C-alpha cells in the first residue's frame, strides 16, 4: 500500500513553534505578497471565529478583528520539515516529500518491520511527533491515501481497502482534487460539489467540457486509473543503500509511543 502522512497548516505551525502563546490566539498565514487571499489554514481559534483558508484578507479581518497575521518564514519551515523527514527516515520509512506537511511512503517493508500496517502507521505518526497533530491514510493509490489522511483526525490513521476506493471517495469534497480555482467554480456551477457527483458524470462529457485537467480529476474521483496521470509509485528521496542503514538502525531503536490506528477496510467516512 501507499501511505500519506499529512500535517495541515504546516507552515503556520512551524512559524508558531517559536511563538507558542500565539498558537492559542486567532492567527493565520499572511497573504503571499501581491495576492489577496490568506496563505493557508489558521489556528483553531481563528477557525472557531469563522476564518477559512483562501478567504480574502478584508473578509477575514471583518470576521475576526483580533486576527494576527503571521509572516512566512521559509527558513524555519525548511528546517522543521527536514527534521520531520529525518525522523521518519530514521524510523525506517523511505519517504517521498511532496510539499511541507505532506509526504508519501510505501508500507510493504515497514509492515514487516513493525508487525503490520496499522502498527507501521502508528510508528510514522509517533516519529513525526504528537505536537504537529499529524494524521495518516493508506490505500492502493496515492490519491485515495491523501484523501484518507485529509479526513482523518489528528493522530489517527485510516486505511482504505483495495476495491473500496470509489465508495470511500464519493462523499468527499472536490477541494481534494488538484484543480485550478476556475475549474472548481465551473464544476460547482454545474452543481457538482462531491467526488461521487463528478464520478457519476460521463467521462467524455467531462473531458469535452474541462479538457485534460477535468479528465484526470474524473479518473481520480473513480479511485484512480491510468487515465488520471497519477504516479503509482513512491520515489524515495534517499538511495536504497542509505535507507537500508536507516532500517537497520530502526530495528535496534526502542519503540515510540503509538497513536491508535483506525481501519476503513469495510466502511466509508461519515
């Protein structure tokens, strides 16, 4: 299986590690220079006040006048993300980072190392650290693994069994798809807001209306196939030799406190 480990709002979390009191206040990433929308998810207090990712700055401040805008800190983000990746690799995981806060790995080897899929996912979560509120998902395909991680609770691991992908994805929002804002708006204008609603449309009609991007999104909504353009392999950033040494070290290291894992082998979310 392919696993995805996700830390939502990683950049803000990294910036706030040196300002822990601010983590309890309504705070959000400042907009990228030259752009109006907020840069990503805010703190729990900001979310409670109604501030949402992608919201325009004026709207966010009107919603929450006490909102603190946190400037981007690329150096801190890089340092903290590299630390998280190294902790995973030191525990035996051959990781492919996609962006800060999102990383993939194949589970076959670590299942043997830790005594099963759920145990391996628990170790991955513990390796990153509970302070980051990580969550994980595992499935036969990358997109389904990402979707599972996206709906998991902090510290939770969800597993989607082979053949259950389409049913699992059906009730999930379109925002999980790698689409441009214009494509999201176009689909919502057609009344399509869930992955299952997109999957129910004729593939040819979607391709004719939205082009290759829409065709790939339609394929992902079905649980992935060759038409989606999705890579079916994880490409670790470290060489096999260096990873073998990390696995050997992980075998000798003490077990870390584990998070509970939850399986979706026979059910869908909600």
